[in-house]
C-alpha cells in the first residue's frame, strides 16, 4: 500500500527532527503566553502583553491612508480599539457587533485612545473557561503553524516513554523528576515565574539540561572506549629520520608552543590506538608546519598521510608549501581536488592507491570512494569546523580494509576556551598553540563608516606606493550569490578606476579553479597589488607581504569570521592594518562585534567575546564536533551541571549500561552514531 502523502506541517516537523514521541516531548517552549488571566480594559498598560474580554461595539472597514479593519470592544471599565491592517472578510464577519471577544496583545495609547494592532482574537461565551496553564510557544517554522505544533507536542508528551532512567540519588539535589520537569515546562501553572522559565534557571530546566549534558557525556565516553579498542599503526619518528631532516631544513625555528604540540602529537602517533586530537591555534600561529612534522613521522614509519582542506585555494597553498618542504627530502606529494581531471587525476589516484605518493593533499575530493590509499596511517583535517561529521568519518574509514584505523589530527583556528574544551570533549584530546612566531607586528584595526570610503581608498593608494599588498573583502549575502558577485565585480571595477596604474585582481567562488589559482599565484608573487575577493580567502590564505585588509560591510560578518579574515594580514614583518567599513546604524551585537575587533587581536579573547555575544550553544554549535547536538545547556552557565554529568557518566556506563544506552538513545536518537567521528 502506498504511504499517505505527508502534509506540509508534517514535513516541517521532520525537518526540525521531530520524528519520535520523545523528540516532541523534548521540544521545549522558547517562551509562554499568559492566557490564564483577564484584566479590565482600563488597566491595560502601554506595551505590556495582556488579555482582556469585551463585547464588540462596532466593526468597520476604513479606507483612510490604507484599507484597515477597525473593531471597538467594550467591557465595564472602558473601550479598546483593535486595528487590523491585513484581514479576511471572514474576520470582519466573525467580529460583528455584540460578539464577545477574548483579545490578547500589547496595547498602545494612540490618538483614538487604547488600541491593539493585530491582537490574537477568540470568540467566546460568557462562561468560556480561561486557560489553566501558561500557553507554550515552540520553536516552529513557516510551514508549521504554532497551533498544529502545540497539538503534536501535547500528544507526543502524553505518549512518550518518560520513565526515569537514572538510579536514585545521582541527580543533583533539588531537581525534579524528568516527567514532572517536562510537564511543568510544557504547561507551567499560572503562578510560575516567567523569568525563571525564560532564562532557563528554573529547576525543571536544570533537570532537562542535566539530562542533555549527561547524554552527551555518555555518548562521547562510549565513543572513546570504543576507540580505545581499535588498533592503529604505531607511528614512531626515527632518530635522524625525516622528521629531523624537515626540522633542519625549515627556514625558521619552531616556537616553544609548536615544539610542545608537536611532541604531544608525536606521542599520540606512537601509540597503537587511533589518535583523536584537535590542534588549535590562532590564525597565523603556524599550524601547517606542525601538520607537516606529523606527516613526516607517519611517512618515516612507512605509512601514508592525507591532508584535507576545505577550499581549493587552501589545498593548493598547502600543496605548494609542503612540496617545497618535503620534495627536497625525496618525498612524493599527490594532489587531488575536484578540478584535477582526466589523466592527471588518474595519475594521482594511482599514486595514492599504490602507496607511491606518501602524502596526499586535497579538498573533499580526497574522501571520494574512488580515492584509495595503500597504507593510510594519518589523516589531517585543516579548518576542521568546515567539515561535517560524515566527512570526518569517511576519512577515517579509508583504512578499514586492514582492520586498522588511521590516526586523526584535526586543526582549527577558531579556538574554544581550554577549560571548556577539556570538560566538554570527553572524547577529544586538545593541543593548543598559544604563541605566535616571533617578529610579527600587531595588526591595528580601524573602523570607518561607509561615508568615509574615499579615505580608505587613499590609504590603499599610500600602502601600494609603499610596496604593500592589499585585500578588499566584499560580504556574502546569504541568499544571493548573484548579488555578491555583482558587488565584488562592481567594487573591482570601481577600485581599478580609482587606483590607476595599480594591478587590481578579482577572486570569487564562482571562478573556475584554474582561474582562481592563477589569480592567487599573481597575488602571491606580488605582480598583483590589490585583491578584491569574496570570503573565499577566509581560511588559510598566506601571503606575508599583504599588510592592509579592508572589509566592506563588516557588520554583516560574524566575529569569528572577521577574525579569520583579518588573520590574512600581519603575517610578515610589515606593520599591518585592518580597516572595517560599516554602514550605520549598527545593531547592539553588531556594535559589540566591531568593538571586540578594534580592541583585541587575540583569537582566544575573540572567542571569549563571541561566546558572550552569542552564547555558547550557538558558538559551539556551528563549530565543534558533537556540540551541534547541545540544544539547551549552556556550557559556561551550566558548568556545575556539566561537571556533575561528567562525573556520573563513567559510573552509569559501568554500573547501568542499559540505562546509559537508553539515555543516549532518548536524547540523540540516530545522531548518536555521528558523535563517534
Ligand atoms: P595557521 O596556523 O594560520 O595555519 P600557518 O601555518 O599558515 O598558520 O603559518 C603562518 C605563517 O607563519 C606561514 O608563513 C609560516 O611559514 C610562518 N611560520 C610558521 N611557524 C613559524 C615560526 N616558528 N617562525 C617563523 N615563521 C613561522
Ligand atoms: Mg592554516
């Protein structure tokens, strides 16, 4: 029998991940409306949500500046005008004179007395009861009406298995049982403190957050234990081997921090269990060479290494740099991206498959099925937050045939505060480069309003005359790549006109890979002085002579992204400047972001501020593995709950493995698999 077609709201629910009863029960309100009380019309206060009840005095369509429906209702205390700028004829009929209406909204006092614009209106009788509990408002979407979702959640909540899984005495003191907590949060009594509900400090919320954190800790701990059972090739550096030769050949000395993290990584690689380590360090802190040293260890031990980068530009840049470092030592480096095609591609595939290429560098193309490795010992993922969990898994699975797992090293320039990382990522070791190479002069950041654009162009002229190179970044408009390209193209034309005799280039995501590479090469070699680009240059691009960065419409970028972009300059000895052009008025978050950029260049401080501005849920969500699944808990605010969950997880896993399994399934469902990557 064919399955019945799904309605739009059903599809929208699926999209939100609301598949099982338990998913619905765990879909918690973001706020509430109070339909439990009525106040007299005369007691309505400006801009405060309230509910009143009255009888319609008159209802008419007015055609003043625009067509609108005006309804006057009256109770014993006064009259209220309801104003509808959009309405259906049916509404007009529904609200005819003498009808009793229950009206909810925010009042304002206008020229004609008290009024509400687009209130929520319900036709009632004199004895229609008031709501017994606060009305939940759920995170929904355009295709999912609140009323539909409320019904679905209520029945999900009624059907879901909410049995207590945790043994007595392990839940932090003072927190209610799970079932009580959930019923309370979905339907709080009229006496509930809205403030404690909305800032999630209520004990019922605490209970839910504890449950969630526990599920995360359990699944990570499980993954860690499973990983400990897997075997990986033990990769040891030989004295006098490649690793040392590479060190000796480098044009610089490692910083103390680079040495320390290299040792941490080398120790991991020497173990016969797969490494799972995050190497974090600010932009420009020199992660690439640490990766190259790790690759040298793996290769010296007779294994292959893969290095995956999120963009062609970055992959190409790594390729050039590593070829320059490693080929003189007799290594063969292969290069696989989407734009390497035909015979060249086949040659690369053969080199990887036969083991002839000891190092394979590329984009996502590296994880395609066609790409086989003879002996993959180490997989390195640069800018790991740009990759999905599935892609990390795919890379790890490249060695499955030998019953061995490769070691996995992930690199990231969006640092997470160390204590947070240590507590939260039960399953991830973290190495941090907390020092920049010597001789860098700090980047000065300046803010300009749009109206001062010509001053910025003057700055460019001077910088170029002084031998410097310049990036000009145009913003990405999420919805419209076409608009972006037009902006970038127009800016390119404009600047070319304003800077006669200066070579101005253009780089954007829609260009063919070969074109992009050619432009990057010209800029790297210094033949091109100014590069107008979209955010394609965000990660990894390394041209030390570039010392002026201009970011247009800086208010449209996130803080982490601005910091990444700014990190393209300040890579050489030249004093660097970053100019942020913005168009006022700025939102509060926009202001805080630009202020943070102007005040600090320290990536950890930026991360801290970003955390303040956005809240950790969102901050971690988009960036780090596993955390994308944290919906309610706030890692900073709920640190005590996190500590408790972390302490409980091993006990639960050892003493109540079945409860642990069900706890993870309840919260993560099928996503639990993903946490293992
Ligand atoms: P990121 O951590 O952002 O990936 P890179 O690895 O691209 O940083 O390094 C930034 C620049 O610093 C590169 O040009 C690199 O060659 C250089 N570099 C790295 N380590 C050192 C060092 N110890 N001394 C001097 N320069 C270094
Ligand atoms: Mg890098």
